[in-house]
């Protein structure tokens, strides 16, 4: 089933056989998740790990990510030139035509959750990157884009719907612009932009009230590193669980310093919730921007004390963690620690002459203390 060529701008209220659409100067995956957005006049795909995550949830292992990412680059170039039809054609040529069986289940569940219809697509082979047992987690991820999904289901109308239970509501009609308070369009020229992490409804102008100062031009690397850590702490305090370029908390960050766009994967990795040890170890074979491979038992001190490379580089000693948290843990190891356990020594000095088991215990506790490993 091939998506029909576009004769006009499309959305999911009319076209039910594609998950990727070009609309309003951006590229979206169903039901309204941005995968490419405008930044300083140029439309760019969002980070690869972000795009692959959403594509995989719906399309499973059948998705040819390199082909899709190439299509996103070409489509983004068309959007930058103002050619929305050309952008959609570039996306359609990637031939993302089938949902995985699990993706189809997820789509139906999300559609029910958001009160929108699912797409009408064929179902492919079973080869999922996630299990149906995780369905609740996946729905929660999609739920944050419910506002955008509703906007797409309206078609081309930019008007707001009457609030549920409004005594002045009229069935089948849209509300006037000032009905029920400020509309989505009142927050942004594009009603679909107000999605994502800013679920508390704070306007973008207020998001930066307690934000670390961001220079317009990229500073020296040492200053960049410190600023990234400060921004990561600020995001955690706000309870942000995902960072989407151009949306929510990410919007004022990049507006104040466009150079920070390429560092967003580092911030997104920093704010991720703790994972199980198995998940952290499995992720070693899946390198992503914003992450580094971390040795639970520090490698250099262990080598100096005669531990073998086989032990130091074993899968049990390697985990993929946030680059920023990797730096924090490394600094922690070299900093004098006043706790009774370390007696004022740095953890690195304390561990001299200690067994592998004790080194591993200290390493695990460091991962827990820095929010990387689940307790």
C-alpha cells in the first residue's frame, strides 16, 4: 500500500496510510511527534536517537533507519525551501508502509487514549524492539503529544474546540478564538508547537526565569561543560523526562544560545531516569550521542594494581551512561570525601589495595547516587 501523492498539504485527518508527514514547516510522526523542526531558518532532523526511538516503536525492526534518516534530510531541505509537497514526496519514497504487530497494538491503544482514530496501515512481521508487556510505558510516552495529535485531527482548521462541559458549547462546531480562555494558537503561531515537556502550562518566557545564564556565542569548552551540567540540574529540578528540540524547556535553551542545539542529546541523556544494571550493560552495544562507556571499576587504577584487561573490559564492568554523569562520577572519585566510609580520602585513594568486589560495590553505589542505576 503506497501513500498517495500529495495534491495539497496533508494531515492525518485525511491521509491514513503514512506515519510521517510534512506539515507547518516541520516533519511529524503519528500522532504528532516532531522529528524535524526549524531552527534559525533551517529545518533540521532531530537527533538520530530520538527519531529511531519513535520509528521503532511503531514499525519495529523492519524500519530501515539509514534510509529513513536520509529521507528526513531530503525532506527537511525541501521544507527549508518552502516546498511542503516535495518534502512529503521525499518521505513517501522511504516506503515506511507497515506497522509491526506490536506497533499496531500500540497505535490502537494510543488512539484510544487520545480519542483519535488509528491509521489504516498494513501489519508486517513480528520483530519488535520492545514487548507488549511495556505497553503502559509506551502509551505514557505518547500521551505527552496528545495536544498535537488533536490539532492534526482537526485538519486545516486552526480554531479551538469547545471545552468539555462548556455551557456555551455547540456540538460539531469549533469555539471562537477567545472561548474558554487562551487557545493553543494564543501560545504560539503554530498550535502544534505547544507540546512535549511543558505540561505545567508555564509560558516559554517564564521557563527561563531560574535558568542558568546562556551566552549567545559558544564559550570555551570548560565553560560549556559547566553550563551543560548546570542546565541538566535545572531540567531535573523541573521534572523534565525528555528533551525535544524546539519544544517545552528546550525552546528557551536554544533561543538564548543557538549553539546549544548540538548539545541537546547530552542534556537529554543527563535527565533520563535510572535504569537496571542489565539495561545499562546491554546499551553498551548501542552507542548514542550524549553517552559514554563507563567502567564500574575504574580502569586505570585497576590496571596499575594488576587486574587483567579481561576483567576490566568484561561486559559485567561496562555500562553506557550519560556523558555528563560520567564526568561527574570521575570527579567524585578524585575528590576527598568526608563520609565515614572514606575517612576524608578520595574514593580513588581509598580503593588502593582493595578487592575487586569492594571496588565493584563502590562503583555500583556511585551509579545509584548519581541517578544512573536503580536501587
